[in-house]
C-alpha cells in the first residue's frame, strides 16, 4: 500500500465481527480506538445492524467496554428515519423486529393504506403469513424499502440468513427493486461523510465483509481495509462455493488480522493510506 498525499482524518468502522464478536470486544479493540482518538482521528460506527436501535447498540458496546456516543453510531435505522421524516404524510407496512417497530410507530400504516413496505430484521415476524401480507401490500401499490440487503450474517452458532434474503423474496414475487438504506448504499456512506465533514479520500473504511464494507467504500471512492475476524474468517469455510477470495475483491486496499493492528498500520504510513 503506497501512501497518498491526503492523510486519514476519520475511520468508518463496522461493529459486528470488527469491534465485537458474540457480545465481547475483539481483543485489542478498546486500545485501538483509544490510540486513534489520541491521533485526532474521528471515528464513526457504520453498521448494518437492523434489529436494534442505535441507543441499544451503544449500551451493548458499553457493556463490552467500548464507549461511543450515540451520535457516532450510523445504522440503517438512522437513514430510514431521515428518509421517512422527509415524507411525513406517507406510511409504512412494517416487517421489523419488535424494538424497531416501536421506533417506527409514527410511520406505521396499521390497517390503513401503505405507501411503503419497510423490511428489516424479521426473524421474529418473518413467517409465511407475514411475508404474504407484505407481498399483498406491494401488489396494492406500496414501494419496497430495505433497511439493508445483507445475504447472510455470522451468528454465534454459524452463518444465518440475513435481511437481504427476505428482501430478495419480496423483490422476486412483486417484480420491484427495493430501495436500500444500509451498506453498501452510497447514500449511507455519504451521510457519514457529511457528518464527519470529510471527503472520501480522507476516510478509511474498516470492516469484515467485502460485499458491504468494501463495496460501499468503493461507491464513494474511499479506501477499505478488511479484518480477518468475524465474517471474513467464516468465508474460508465457504471457499469453493462461488465466493471469491477476499483479497481479490474489488475495492479492498489491504487486510489486517484484526482491529488491534489498525493503529500500527496508520502509524506506519504516517497517517495516510493508499488504494
């Protein structure tokens, strides 16, 4: 990696698999964040968590020893709420976790006409009847919104279906293409860049998933470094099943063992990083 002239001013960090695993901080994560802050590098957490509110994410991180303000946590919930606040008269059929359904209550269509079907983590409510009800709303003219489009996620006991699998089902049945709010949406990354007051070349994206972290970074022209923890490590077990090698994935500038190695990487490049 050859350092460019533009220094890294901020880091966009993934959460699950990058900072924490199974509710515990990745070894070295707390120290790494402290060293980044000591260098004056801004930190934002850019995560596709779509089952819990940013406030809950903050509390869980604090329990793991990672202290961040809620304003630094960007989830698809934040992006979707901003979108819906710009359309105050429109209502959604909600296919969400109970926690998020409560958060989106002001936008809930209830039994009335729905302008949108909003899909997030629906493990609690994703049975046939609920999916069919959402499908019928789409056939009645509602538009499909997806908090995120991840195909699978790394649960504590192994790979599990993610929200994108259910979104794809509804897309296929209805003939629609969903509007997505989380990674790798360029709008999602640009929202974080605007909050930081940075341009893409000044920001480093760090995560464990080339399909969301690296792909999203590429949409805005930011460099991305992947960690070998979390979902990255699980991909080794999927080798030979149609999944390309992570290091060969477009947009990946480099790979480090874990978040613990990030400060040394930036310090070795005097705070800069090349594509």
